[in-house]
């Protein structure tokens, strides 16, 4: 049975809380660009991927089943409580987005945390979120426009969620901030393997951290 360590929970909660606050500002972007997208509403789908970032980041950093869903739900619910313009629908979006990422990593039994899997997670989140938004917000939109919006959702999920989330997790690991997390220990192993001496040094946090397979 896989258990969350205290640090796993703390990191997951911090990711969700940080994005929950940030999402309030990002939501205002939709209001600002409203006049630009009024003529072609499907273009809003190009912005969708940012909403899925908490889930992908948590999955890549914590690497435990449920981390993606928990981080996304925390972000969504906090955003809703702080006054999100979409109200209770924000929580449902969080559920769809978090489940999409979980499905991608579940497909590989939570053993692969690579760029392609992160992109798949973003695309599955996009697919589920598009289905919810089509039902909740865009029932009157024609199916032609709806399918175009789906294409934009998938593209944004792959790039703004998958690629950006993967790059952000790698950048954080490079700073040493994730030394106690699986992502940080993986980077330490790569650095040691690439060093001329075979990399026997490693970071203290990486050497002392328990094996995730037994956590």
C-alpha cells in the first residue's frame, strides 16, 4: 500500500493553494480578452492548459496516486471560495482536470514521469474539461465550433500543461528545492551518473530520503 509522507502532503497542498490564488488573476484574463474572442469563442480553448498545471506538477513532483487530483481540487475549491467567477462549477472543473491527469499516470502504473506522459495528462484533462464545459457553458455552441474548441483544448493541454509542467518540475529540481522528493532524487541520480567519477557524492537529502517504493 502506498502512503503519503508528511512532506508529500505538504508539497501537494502548497501546490494547490498557490495555484488557487493565482487562478483568480488568470480568470480575469478571460474577461479582458472577451472582446477579442467574442467573434470566435473556440479560441478560449487555447488558454485552458494553465488550469491543469497543479495536477501535472503534483504528479511529477510527488509521484503518488491521488496527488494530482488532490492538488487540483485544492486549487479549484480555494479559487471558488475566494470568489471565482464560475462559482461551484470551478470545483467540478477541478475534479475533471485532476482525474484526467491521474488517468494518464495510472495508464503507466505510476512508473513513468516523462514528458510524453505529462503531455498525455494535459490532453486527458483537456478532454474531460471540454466535455464538462460543453454541457455547462456552451450548449448553444454549434458542434463545428465545439470540435474546433476541443482541438484548441487538446493543444493547450499538451503544451501549457504537459510541456510547461514538465519543464517547471525539472527547473525546481535543479534548484535543489525538491531534494526530498522523488523528482529531486531522480535528478541527483542523473547528475551522479553523468559525472566522470560515477557520481558517488549525491546530495545529503537524496541519500537520506526513504525509498518511495516502500513509502
